[in-house]
C-alpha cells in the first residue's frame, strides 16, 4: 500500500514538473518583448483598451478574451512564425501547444470532442439507465445513475476548460494530463490530447451496455 502511495506521489510531482518545464515558448525573447510592447500600447491606456474592444469579435467577447489574453495569443503566433522561419522546433507556451482560435474557442478539437463525449454519456448512459433500469428494483441503480451524472459533469468542465483556459476552469477539469504520445497539433487544431478525447466517444456505448446486462444478471432477469 505504501509503495502504491509513493508511486502515485511521484506521478503527481512529475505531472507538476512537466507543466512547469513545458513553457519554452513563453520564455522566448521574442515572445517576452512582443508581450511587453503589446500590453504597453494596447492594455495600459484608455485609448488602447477602447481600440482593443472595438476590434474584438462577438465570439471573443463571449469567451472572455481580455486585452492581455489577446496580446499573449498574437505574440505566441509571432514567436511560432519566427521559429518556423528559422527551422527551429516549435515550443509549447505555458505548458501547451499553440492552437488556432476558432469562434473564440482556444482548443477547438478538444472542445468539440468533449461535447461529443458529453452527448455520448447522456444518450448511452444517463438516458438508457433511466429507461431500461428501475429504481429500487435493479441492484446498483443509484450507483450507475450517479456515475453517469459525474461523467456528464466532467465532460461539461472539460468542454469549458478547452474553450477558455482559465485557472478556475483548469482546476475543475483536471490537475494534469500526460499522454503517452505527444506531437505538434495537426493544422494547429488536433493534438494528442484531443485525439484522446476523440477515442473515448464510443466507450460509453460499450460500458453502459455492460452495466445494463450486469444489472439484469444480478436481478436474475434476461439480458440482451
């Protein structure tokens, strides 16, 4: 038991270390210089802020892109372009790969696949459990219903976090995720993390079918 706890502690430390170290991009001199200049010009005066708000799209306003956020986004791509022009490896920024923003959404693919997972858990899980199992009749009915609700809550926060990465949404989504494979995002939209979300969309269909069959088996009823 102590060995397992020690392994888990080392894992958490490694996660935290990875998040701290994976930020070469935001330490780059071009990024830092650009960020300082952008914030001085656009975010520190009333005229600059007024100009910034006039240029913002409705989607960016709805997803709470602030002036410093916009500076960080624009300077990130300026740094990425410099790295590519000089044939250098594109680095991560603040522990994350660069992503193209779509309709104000910071990570479009992960957001879309998180929503798809929510729909999958609702349609194949929560909805099916309430339809095919009976309260106070089937064993573990409350357990499986609560399980589906927790899963729905998790995917809601995952979608919110990937829409806009803020400290609160990050805490609500996860402490850390280290995929076994990692690579630069394809077309700056699809990365290893989003593909992991994509791969889990079909799992609720298989999992909740087992839940239904197992509940019927424990009840002694025929299952199919």
